[in-house]
């Protein structure tokens, strides 16, 4: 699937392409950071946004806040 942002075409990233690159880091005693890639790109950011949407649909209990960062996602839980 492709999409346009600011008159530029992008291919929609597939999570399977990033499984080997994703890192889960501890962020204190009640949180974690999911790092999708060290590269900053629109494609990675869309992947992060899609993950946030999926997370909001099935993992509501115990999550206090989800903070998407350009290529990362910070999750604070109980």
C-alpha cells in the first residue's frame, strides 16, 4: 500500500520487515521504550502510529500512557 505526505509517495511499512530491528528497553520501574529503528523516516513514524492504534485496541488495562516518539514508543504502565 502506498500513501502521499506533502506531495511525496511512501510505501506503507510492514511490521515483519522490522522485527529484527525492534528493541525493547526498560524505562524505569513502570515503563518501557520500544525502539523501531535508529533511522528517522516517515515510514517508521507511520509504523509507530499503527502500533499505537493496535495497542489502544487490545491492551487497555494497566497502561497509563502511550507516548509515540518519531521512531520510538514509550509505554507507562501500572
